[in-house]
């Protein structure tokens, strides 16, 4: 299981800093840059998925797709994860947090996927 990630602009060799990427995202989706929070929570959702689960863009996009309860019950037909009857959702589904206010995180994903490649790796212990 990886626990670190970085994003590298397509065509470049060195990864881009996350704060620089955040500024680009804000410009792309039309949100102001926040001094302490990442745009639409992308670091804690998209970043987490890449870092901890090692998902690529296809996998991240799928995680945001709505669940489908079908003949696969008690597993979600979309994500293949166990169904949770309380939330009527599965454990592989990520909520599109900003969607309620018309600010979907999918537009962040669209920007990142169009411009960056992902990589994730495992790091154990602490740096000196
Ligand atoms: Zn699901």
C-alpha cells in the first residue's frame, strides 16, 4: 500500500509542488486561492486516493461514480465494495463534496487528469 504521492506535469520530469498545483486548480475552476485549504478538498479526497490506494486517474474517476445496487448485492455493482444499507452506498464510493453548491470536485479531477500524471510510493520511518 503506497502512502506518498506526487503529480508531474505532462511533458516534464520533475514533480510540481502541491501549492502550485492548487493555485492552477483554483484558476481553472474559478475559485479563490485559500491560504490554508486546498481547493474543494482535492488533497484529502483525490490526493488521498492516489497516495493510499494507489489509484490512477481512471480509478479516482470511478470512485466518484454513483453506486448501483444490482444483482451483485450485497456488493456495489460499480465499485465492487460491500453495500452499506444505512447510507445506501458502498464503501468504495467517494462523495463529490462540492456538488451541493454547484462546485463539483470532478472539475478539479478533469483539470488534473488533463495536465498531470500521478505516482505513488511507500515511505517508512521518518526523515532525518
Ligand atoms: Zn459503490
